[in-house]
């Protein structure tokens, strides 16, 4: 009991320290122009290095890269709040949202275009908090084994889904080649409605790849169980890497990209977390 109490106390202290440091950094960014300038330059330098490190890595719009960074920073917040002030997932996410909105507003006010920056920050934060809630829910869900029903359903669906992945991945030309003009017009319409300009063709393609591989992680977890959720995430990495390698070697009309591996793997990880939550929910339901 004492050991468990010490572990919980250490976790709470760590979460509070991280939140305190993070809040201080954001306040410094909003209050001290030279700190904000240095942070932006450092971020741009890191992005430049990553873009030069691999084929097609972070080749999406600059604003989308920034939004992804904000989302990535926001994801751990619900879990940190839940550890710092022991509470439920919904309430922790709500407190994280309130703090993020207030601090994001302070940062936006220091920029040349506060309204546009505010909208971009809100979008990135909302996505990050949604994923953060999923992470926290998966952390608190029981790591349930796959059931005969979940295996049966997943086995059938993954066969059809696998055929679709192979067809899309190894088609002689990109699937959206004929729809490119329509997509551009649709994006222009969205921008006129207030969607940030950084959500362009590259950002849309990246997001579509995330969604496309989400079922893979989910289906694998439904097959192998929650304890081996990492198998679903790894499956996304392996399948995506094989597809991109095949495109580079055998399909000159296709453009193999490390961005695709990153987005596909991210989708599989999200799907795997959804699988953990679904199996845990099924266990709780049977228990009641």
C-alpha cells in the first residue's frame, strides 16, 4: 500500500511540475517577444533539418506542420491534468481545454494576425484534446482480451479492408489524380468559409492517410486483444513502409513519401487506442 501511495504521489508531483513548467513557457512566449522569436526560429530550424533528412518528410504546408506540433504538445494534457488533480477523463479534458484556450489566446494576441492565429490554435488544440482524451481513456481501460465475436468480425472485415489497401497502395497512378481540380475547388470553398489557408492539398492528403489506416489498428487489436495494442500500431508502420517501398521500386508514376509512413502509422496508433477502449467497454458492459 505504501509503495503504491508513493508511486501515485510521485506521478502527481511529476504531472504538476510538467504543467507548471509548460504554463511558464507559454506565458514567457506571450509576454517576451525575444523568447517567442527565438522559439519560432528554433522550431523552423528543426523542421528544416527534418525535411532534409528524408524523402518527402514534412513536405506539407508550413502552417500545417505548426498545427501538428501544437496538436502533439496538447495530446498529453488530459492525462497530465488527470494525474495532477485526480479526476475523470471528461473533467480532466475540460480543464485542459480551458487552460489551452486561455493560454492560446495570450499567445495569439502577440502575433501580427491574432484572429487567424486564434482560429488555427483552436483547431489544433481541439484535435489534440480529442486525441488526448482517447489516450487517457485507453490508459484507464482494462486491457481486455479479444472475444470470439470480435475476432470473427475483425477477420472478415480485415480481409476486405486489406484488399482495399493493396488496391489503393499499388494502383498505377494516384487515386485522386482525376479528382485533383475538384479537390482544389472544394478547398478554396472551405477557405472562404473560414478554414485556415494552411489546410491545403498536402494537409488534406496527410489527414486522409491518417483516417485511411485507422481501421487497421482497430481491427488488429480486435484480433489480438488490448494487451497487445502495440501490434496494431506496428502493423501500420510495417504495411505503410512496404507500400511506400513498393511504390518507389515498381511504380514510377507514384511518389513514395515518408509523410505517408508517418500519417499511416499515426492512423494505426489511433485505431489501436480505439480498439483498447472498445474492448474495455465491452468488458465493463458484460460485468454489469
